[in-house]
C-alpha cells in the first residue's frame, strides 16, 4: 500500500507565497515521476507541475515563472514553491506519484488566495 500525504496549504493574500510538500510512503518501487495537480470548484482537475526522477521539470503555462517544483529523493518528498499567488491559483492541490504502471494520489491540500 502506498500513502501520499500533502501539506502546506493555507490562506494567503494575493502576491503571497506558500510551499506545499508531498510525502510518499509505503510499498512503491520508484518515484519515477511526481506531479502537482489542482482543482478549483466547478472546474476539472488540471496539471500544475511535474518532475522526473532525474530532475526534469514541466509546468503549466499559467504558473511558469511563479511556481517551482523540486524533490528530495532521500526523503521521498516533492515540493511546490508557489510565489506571486493570485485568486486564480485558489484550489485543492493534489500530489500524484507515478510508479509504473501505477498512479497514486493524495487527498489534497486547500489553497485559498483572497484579500
């Protein structure tokens, strides 16, 4: 069994920053790929950023230059540094672990951006 636990969400004002963390534990072979997704009310879940086990990253156009994904393989942890947050970034943020052929998801952490 694999457990994915996100943390670090909260409420910030526009222009603020948050750092999300995602810790993976349990019976998985490799953190082949990890990613952050988000889902706002009434919208579909969308990819935000991803990172491979070799450190290659990708970002949604809407967060490029503001968000940074990173990981510490020794701690099985993936981070998402979010800067210059806007109300459009408010959502539940989910962490996904790809351990081929399986996908594992966390329960999500809420990010609220409002003045």
